[in-house]
C-alpha cells in the first residue's frame, strides 16, 4: 500500500505536515503524585511519578560533585529512578521485551535524560529562591526526595519515543515538584517522500518549480518502518521568545547536514504544537484542582 494517495493524503487521512490526534488524561493512576495517559494516533503511553523519601543507602551512594555549581545543583535536584515496561501486546509481533532489550535500554536512558533536564532546571529555580531568602523548604525537599518514574508502552504505532517524553512531562508537571521548564517531543520521517503525481502535474501546469521531496510530520508505524524516524526533544518555556534547548535527538538513518537541518526544523514546528496542547491540558487540570480545593 502506498504511503501517500493520489490526492496527497496519507493512509490515516492526514496531510504531510499534520499531527495525529492527541489525547491527554491526567491523574489516571491512583496513589501516584503525578500520572498521565498520552495517546497519539494508535500509540498509547501511561507514565506515573512517585515522590518518596530518599533512603540512606542511596544518599550515601550518590556521586560526589566535582565543582561548586554541580554541588549546588545536586543539593536541590532530587534523585531519579526510571523504569520502562514494554508490554507484549503493544505491537503486532507480540514479543516480550525485557529490561535488557536494546530498545528498552535506549528508551530508559533518553527518558531519564528528559526527567533530569526538567528537574535540573527546577533546581536552578530553587537556587535563585534560596539565594533571595525564599524557597529553602524546596531545596530541602529536593535534597531528601527520590522521584520514581514508571513508563508503560501499551500500544506502539510510530512515535513511541515522542509519546513517552510527552507523557513523562505531564506526569512530572502534575506532581508536586518545581519544574523550570517542560520538555516536549515530536518526530518526522528520516527519509524524504516525493510529491504525488497529481501535485507534480499541477506544478508543471502552473509553470512553478517543483520542490521535489518533503518530510512527513509525526509518522505512524507503517511510515516509520518504510522511511525511518527522527525524533526531537526540546525544552519549552512559558515565554515563546525564549530559546528552546535541545534535550535529545534520535535518528534512524544517515542524513546529510542539509537534510538533518530540514528534519530538525520540521520537528521543531511539531514541538511547538505539542507544547501548546500539553500546556493547555496541564493548566486546565490545575485550574480544576484549585477550584475543587477552594470549595
């Protein structure tokens, strides 16, 4: 089956630059400080965040910072433990993925890097508050707390890395933790897809120059299998004018510098749309909680 139809539509009816339908449900895991069920197309992820006191063994086994800046960050940033569960029925293969599976190990490393990026930014906020005489309790809280994160892949149909990052961001943002920024993620196909025959003929009839190929935003499972995927995770601040820092990039194909730059720009556009969606969901949930607490 062709990826693009004669009319220029993908298999699920989207244009090349359209995202799949997203759904975000917060507070789905009882007993968790923060939890989220994130669905994008047919990919579904559940992430839960538990904030517990740090044990003495883990506190003594923590690495010793080598610089004053690292020591200040370590004194406020909580310890992070993360585990990914890839359920056997998530894909058509029905194959069980253990803790030593390469894809699970890579996913755990990337998600832990994402969580540390959010909490390290929050530790910088706490440091500023402590220096100004405010927020000393937050510093003590981060120093003595451990953040346990569990991510479960219920269904995988393309964009698993991006969906895991977005679900993790909502779970941490919902928990009672100071977050300096949110981390959002989006992907596109690593290889470009040529224009349809109809679009080519229309450009030729108008006398316009054909651009040739383009990337597909937010690919599904079939598109990822055929064209590969490049996923981008960036920090997203409330101020749109603030520069977005890259947290992680994962590419499944070899690209030239020009192709890589174009793919990153395509993913960045998707990240902006995902950021608006997640911020609106978190704001609506916090507003609802505040309204219930006031009554």
